[in-house]
């Protein structure tokens, strides 16, 4: 605009002073080496004005051409973006509908022209895995890594999750280990590690993960308690196999007082120790726990204790308070009475237990009672009933 005003001023000046200059034409000499150009001042002025107009016109045409090109490029780019958004929306809907092949096709199409192609490639990876096309999934994940921009964590987390779902435990562990080094407090990574450790039955590492899981606030208090209990129970089993009673006892002593009072955990610990022949060491813990609460699984283990039958029987009778109709307790009392040589008491307890709820153990113990009373037919009958309860029924083919 400024240039145009200057040109108009020059043109007006020429029109005003042109006639004056016409009477006094002046003289302009331009020398270029051995060549010279001569002209009047008026002609020189018009040439200068013409040159300025030519430059302005050229600049104007160039700007119009550039603007037209930019507009065309933006139009094409805008059309591509609109198509990309359309493909992406349709692909996400197909992904949510379980139309895996269509979702993969649409998400890859939508990646072209997308402002955030990483989303498309991650969606395509999900769809490919759902079709068991692991190679294609990995290809899309590689493309997502290249397009991840400022958020590489999202791609790595998705990769780890897909690897876990596919059962690629070692690969998932490597991916999550890398994430943990760079983002140790990421709650989603912690939850994925929890799922992976459960699959691997890596109870030691799962126990170490309990505190980060609490901090993540992704699980309820009940879920955390259940998970910790499961981890300890699994760890007991591993310790029993690899470190024996000493390893089990050491781990047990290191537990908090609260955990040591957890009935299910006590039961699991006692079970493993009894399997290792540590019944004498377990008897005080079993009795202490059952005095506070009748835990069925733990109560059933009382008959496995090899302590004095009379002492155990006397202790078990105290548990009858409020539990006089408990068939399991009555069965245990019957079996302990049998061990102590109190045959009639055993018969009374066992028959009452069976009237309330039949069990293989009570029938077997009662069979022994009849055998000692020289009643073979009754003993045989009880053995058969015990066997029938102990053996799952099978259908004839």
C-alpha cells in the first residue's frame, strides 16, 4: 500500500512538473565502460517510473501466486485432515465393536494426514493382536514409536499391555523394566507389573510391589489385602520347595503382627509346615488361633498334629462353646477321641457330626470305631460311604 502511494505521488509530481521540464529538457548521460547512453531528463524520469511500476507489478503477481498455492495446499491438507478424522472415528467405533479387520484398515488409513498418527497406529496394533497377527502388531508399534512425539510412555505402556495379553511374559517384563527405570511411580505401569507377576507367579516381586500399589490408589483396601494374602500364600509354597522349614519360619517371623493374625495366612503357613513334618512346632500356633476363631481349614488340620491326643481332646472340647452343632468340630472331636482310646465318645461325636453333615473323614473314623467294636458289617458300610464321598461321581459312558 505504501509503495502504491509513493508511485501515485511520483506520477502526480511528473504531471505537475512535466510541462516545465518539457521547456527545459535537461540532459542525462550514463557511461558503461566504452558505451554511453544519452537521454533527456524527462525520458529518464519516465523510465524510472516505469521500472518502479514493473517491480511493484511483479511483486504483486508473485504474492498472488504464492497465496494461491498456499490456499490450494491448505485446501488439500484440510481435505486430508477431514478424511483422516473420518477414518479414525470409524476405526475407533470398529475397534470398540470388535470388528478387528475393519478397525485395522481404517486406523491405518486414518494415520495419513492425522495430527496425532500415534493414536492410529496404537489402535491398529490392538486390532492386529486381536486377530493373532503379532508381526503386524509389532510393525504398528514400531511406527507408533517413530511418531510418539513428546509422550513415549503411552506407546511403551500399550506395548507392555499387549505383550501381557498375548502371553509374551519375558518381552513384557523387559518393556516394563525399562519403563520403571524412567518412570518408577507411574501407576499404570505398576498395575501392569502386578498382572505380569501374577501370571509369572513371581510372589517375591509381587510382595515388593505392594507399597507402590498402595501409592497408586488403583486398588481398594480389600483388593490390596486380598492380593497381599495371595502373594504371601504363593511365597510360602515356593519357600517350602526351595528353602524348607527354615526359610518358611524366617519369612513368617518377618511378617507384621497384623498379618500373623490373618486366619487364611496362618492356615497357609501351618499347611506348608505340616507338609514338612513340623507339626510339633505348629501346635501352639494352631491352638492359639483356634481359641480366638474357629477357622474351618485350620480346624481340619488338628487331626494331623501328632501331639498328645488327650491334651488335644481337652483343648478341642473348649471350642464347643457356641459351636456344639459344628459338624467339622464334632468330627475332629470324634477322631481325637478315637486316638485317645475313648471309643464310645468317638462314636457319639461322629454320629452327631454325620447327622448334621456327612463327610468322608467322619465316615472313615466311624468305620474304625465299628471295627474296634467288632462290628465288621457296620464298619464296611461306613467305609463304602466314606469312599463314595471322597471319590467324585463319574457318569457311565
